[in-house]
């Protein structure tokens, strides 16, 4: 199991510089990490997924797609 901090939307917005609507559009397109459910009313993102996206947003792929390529 992955040991990773969970960050909330406010932090993701600040770190990426994207708007809320752009983040959710990119999730739907598959070009941004999906959020994970952390409670009945809350979601967040693995910080490492956001860091990977920030490092290379154009070539970013979901982790499961990377496993298939390798």
C-alpha cells in the first residue's frame, strides 16, 4: 500500500494554478489525476499524483496506464 499524503482541492488549486472547472474537465478527459474518496462527503488527491502531473502535465498518464506500458 502506498504511503502518501492526501491533499484537498484548495491545495491542488494553489499548486497547479488551474481553476476548479479546468481540473474536473481534465479528470473527465483523463489528463489529470482522479480524486479519491476520503469520507462520505470529502475527496482528495494523492500528493505524489499531483507532483507527477506538475512535473510533466503533457505526458502525464494515470498510474495504471504506466503499468501497462512497462
